[in-house]
């Protein structure tokens, strides 16, 4: 018999299937990222479709994506039923956009690490050319050129 996305699994089964500890499952549930129901014996039961959400949480964690960002993407999905194909496609497109933004930010950082990032430290020879007299300090603390690049990317 083929399993249904709505078949219920115990918390132990979910933990074994995903490799996520029971305490982490409780944490994700408190954060509203996954959901369970209680059976007559007051035991948690997770619909099988939660396995996919938990798998995405695992991948996001490995990629360093904050849980708040995951929660924003998951907000488009209902917790009480298996997502439709179209809903997963929308989530997939959202993830793709966010990952592309992260990739571009990492590439900008990689590029800027070889030159001046506008920190005002004046410790690199390039700073004397790109930030003469520490003029970037007027734009605020930290790596202001990176922030300026991010803002210009958001506008386009």
C-alpha cells in the first residue's frame, strides 16, 4: 500500500526518518515551522507531509539560512494539509530567488575582500585610492560600500 501524505507518524518515527532530534522537532513546532496533532493518548502525531518541510529545514540549516527566513517562505504553505504541486512550485521559486540573492552577496563580498570594502580602516593600499581621507566614514560605520552595493541591487 502506497503511503499517503496525510498518514501520521510518531515523533520517534519522524526523528528516525529525518535524523532530527526530538527536542529539535519540539523547537520547530514551537516556532510554527511544523505542526502535529495529539492523539487520544496525548501523543504527538505528524502528518507524513511534514517530512518534506523538515527536510527543507535541514538543508536551510546546512546552508546557514536563518529560521526566520525559512518561516517567511513556509508562511505560504498550510500546516494542516499537504501542499499542492503549485504551492511547492511557488515555494521553490521563492527559495531560488533568495539563494540567488545570497550567492550574489557572497560573490560581492569575495570581490570586495581583495580590495577596499569601505570600512574606514585605511589599512590597505587600496583604501588610499578608493577611500581617500576616510571619506566613507560620513556614510556610517562598517563596510559601507557593501551596504551601498546591496541597496543599489535591491532597487534594480
